């Protein structure tokens, strides 16, 4: 079955996200040509071995020539470099989008380089795992997950609809948001949990009174969940921290205040305060489950969707 949405798609960056898009596009027949481009020869060769595209090049500028859709899937800190590389080779009318975890910074890095006759529409699929690289991707990653778009004030409505139709073909639910609001929401639901995970695993690793082998041997499931997040790609998460600095610092300040409240309640034996908080937070999880999110699976159960129904 074929449902071609774009004649030629260029994928710039072919890690977890780029390669998952490539697998879906191939499986669903959403494009006639898929040009894969990445910086490193080694990753490009691996993408070719995995047959993720129809053409391969280390030149982002060559990759985007004649493309109708360009998807940039690189660490957010590399957005400006890529924008500069592709700007002079984009076809008039092409849709250029990205998948970066932060939006205001990506817009600031890319928009000034985009020619007027190009539709630049920033996006962010809220789907992923702690793994990275072209081998880590899988078909179905985006199914039943949100993809948020942060269109610019002058974004063409038809181009936005075409891009949304593409993501809906991958199984995503789509929504629009203001970029600053996106960055605040993501700071609390995604960026802080990762930062807390990096911190707790780092703290455990630094403890002098508990040996590393004890941490490994006795790690209960709570700690293990943190280690999964803390195993996420260092480059990607360094860039997210640096490129969503204000929202993350704002949420960290709130978090620290609330932690001090909890610390005080524990110190003074204020069980009622602890009980009230733990009851309230339990309700949040129930709401997530009611909203249809499979929170029990380690990576939201995406691997179970690898094989098509
Ligand atoms: N990993 C996740 O769970 C999710 C990641 N994202 C976002 O998606 C983007 C990509 O993330 P992943 O695919 O997980 O990363 P990844 O590390 O698996 O892949 C990144 C790819 O970008 C390439 N790359 C790096 N710098 C480049 C440059 N200057 N020019 C061309 N290619 C370059 C790398 O070679 C690699 O192919 C990031 O912006 C990240 O914030 C969004 C949703 C989920
Ligand atoms: O692995 C996980 O639990 C994630 O939360 C993956 C993830 C990482 C970054 C994003 O911007 C979106 C999703």
C-alpha cells in the first residue's frame, strides 16, 4: 500500500529520531526518494547498510536539493550550522522542519537563515527512548504520541496542514503551541526528569559509604528507572540544558523550593504533609493513565509496536 505524501524527503541527521522517521516512511511508502545525510561517514555507511534511504551523502547542501520536505534531526545545538549549510540549496516551496526538544532556540538559530520562499515549520515529536544512533530507531515510535508544532506568525496554513498530515500518517497526534510555552511545558515534563535522573545517579555514584557494586546489586526498580533516563545521550542533553536554560532554571527553582518543603516535613515528622502530597501526586499518575498513556512500559512500550499489526 502506498500513500506518497512527498516526492523527495531529505533527512539531515539519522540517529534515533531520523532513522525512526526513515523506517516509517519506507514501511508506509510516504515518499519516492529519501536522501539521508549526516556528518560522519561511519554513521552514513551504517544508514546505508540498514537501507534507511534511497540516496546517501555527507553534504547537507546536496541532500536538500530538489527535496519537498527537509527534516532536521540533529542535537539542538547543531541547528544553526545545519541551517547555514542548507539555506542556499533549498527549492522554493520546500517545507523545512525539525524535531528538536527545544523550540525557541531552534527558531532563533534557523529562522534567520531560511529564504523567504521556504516554509520553515518547527516541530517536536514527544516520543523517544534513552538510546541514540541509527540502530536505535524503530518503525512505530511516533504512533499515538504527540507531535507539537510551533509555527511562526507568517507560517502558510496549507504547508502546516501538509506537515501535520505527514506526522499523522506516522500515527502521531498533532498540536500547535507558542514556542516559549512549549519550552516551559517541556522543561517540567521532560527536561527536569532527565536532569533529576542525571543528578540522582551521579549522587549514588559519588557516595563513599555505599559501594558501586552495592548500588548495582541492590538497585530497586525506582533507581533503575532513573538509570534508564540517565543513560540518555550526553550531547543531546547537554544541548537541551544549554538551549532551554531559562525555562529549566525556572522549573529547577520551583523544584528546589518544593524539595525544601518535603525535607522540612521529613525532618519535623510532619506525616500529614507527606501524606497529603503523596496522595495528590498519585492522582496525577491516574490521570495520565486515564488519558491513554501507557506509563508502565520502560520506554512507553514503543518496542512492542515495532512489528506492524
Ligand atoms: N532521543 C529522543 O528521545 C528524542 C530526541 N529528540 C530530538 O531529536 C534530535 C535528534 O535526536 P536523536 O535522534 O535522539 O539523536 P542521535 O544522537 O541519535 O542522532 C543525532 C544525529 O545527528 C547527526 N549530527 C550531529 N551533528 C550534526 C551536524 N552538525 N550535521 C549533520 N548531522 C549531525 C549525528 O551524526 C546523528 O546522526 C535532537 O534535537 C533531540 O533533542 C526529540 C524527541 C525525542
Ligand atoms: O526516554 C524517554 O523517556 C524520553 O522522555 C524520550 C524523549 C526525550 C526527549 C524528548 O524531547 C522527547 C522524548
